[in-house]
C-alpha cells in the first residue's frame, strides 16, 4: 500500500531518531557527572543519587526501545515493508502512522495485545494473593 504522507512520516521518524539520540547522549553525560560526584562522599545525598540514577536508567531504556522501533520503521520504509501489522499482516491506517509513525500493530491487534497483558497481570496478582 502506498501512503500519501510517507515522505512526511519518514521526516518525522528521522526527527524522533535525532531527538532520542540527543536524549541518550544527555543521559550518558549525566550519568558520568553523577559518577564523578560520587567520588566526593556525602551520605545525605546517597539515596537521592541512587533514585536519580535509577530514573535515568529507566528513561534510557525506554528511549533505547523507542529508538529501535524508529530504526526498524525507517528500515521498513526503505525496504518496502512499512505499515504492515506484525500480528495480522493488514495495512496499518495512514492516520495511525501519522500519529505514531513507528507503530507496529493496527489498533485492533494492539487492543488484543493490551487485553492479554491486562489478563496476565491480573492473573499474576491473583496468584500472589493465594500465598
């Protein structure tokens, strides 16, 4: 399927990639600064530094995951597989790709995935309550 807005979607993906790479670089620099500040002992700030470091690591992981999705979408644009749902192999509507250009699933399949995850989480909580 040909998407009319494919050039704009590709530009959007490239902008997202540039932004994410900038964020990842900032996180790495902040992490290095934090390591340097740990050389100066200050026990009152240990908990705060630990929390900040964990938040940076989590944000970094989310950014890395998003970057992988963006890179994959750009690859698919170049090689002709962009916009195909990974689950049902139907074409993802252009309106969805305009909003989420790195979408891998159509709305129907995404809803199914989210329902499955919700069921898995609730069954896990039920199992914990039985202990």
